[in-house]
């Protein structure tokens, strides 16, 4: 097993809104010093609702995958997609957004 890559105490982050299946969500991405994503926070829907809990837990799992060195494209390839190729889940939509942003930045 690979060692977990710790994030610096102070780090850059980006917060943005994401609309997924009629729910307005808030996404915050924390970055390592090299600009790669290392943590994700998700919230959306009513507090205490199943959607909110699934969003938070998905963010934790995605964060752990990133911290243990799983490449973003591997994560993207493993997640559920709709028949038209679009993300089938909220975490899939976040990963797609991250991948698109990295491509725009040349990463």
C-alpha cells in the first residue's frame, strides 16, 4: 500500500457551485502545493437527508483516493456513467469538473 500524502496545513482551495439532478451543491477542492487536488468537500440538499450524507461520504472517499495517489483519470474511469457518457453520480460530476479544469490549465 502506498503512503498517504499529507496536505499542507495552509493550502489553496477553490469553491464552486454545481447543479446536479435538480440539487444545488457546493464543492470545495483543497490543493497540494503543486496544484494537484488532495481533498474534496461536498454539500447539497437538506441537512440530514440521504443525498447530503451520500455527498459528504463520496467526498471523503474521493479525498482518500487522491491522498493515496490514485490518478484522477483512474477514478473517473471507475465511476458510473449514463448511457450518453455523462456522470451518473454527484461525485462523478465533481471528478469530471476537476478533470476539465486540469485540462484547461494544461495539467
